[in-house]
C-alpha cells in the first residue's frame, strides 16, 4: 500500500504552486521554446 496523504489539500496545492513558481524563476526548468530550439540546433 502507498503512503497516505493527510492534511489540508488546498494548502498542499498552494505549496506546490509556490515551489513551481520558485523553480521557474530560478531557471531550473527551461520553457518549451528553449527545449525545441535546442532540439532543432542539434539536428
């Protein structure tokens, strides 16, 4: 059996959104256009 999540689901979604925003600002995750441009350059 998997681990059960307990707690406030809305708070968890908010925390996830904040984490995604932080990653996007720090540049950890390249956007779609950057990935596609790199693919085209390598071909």
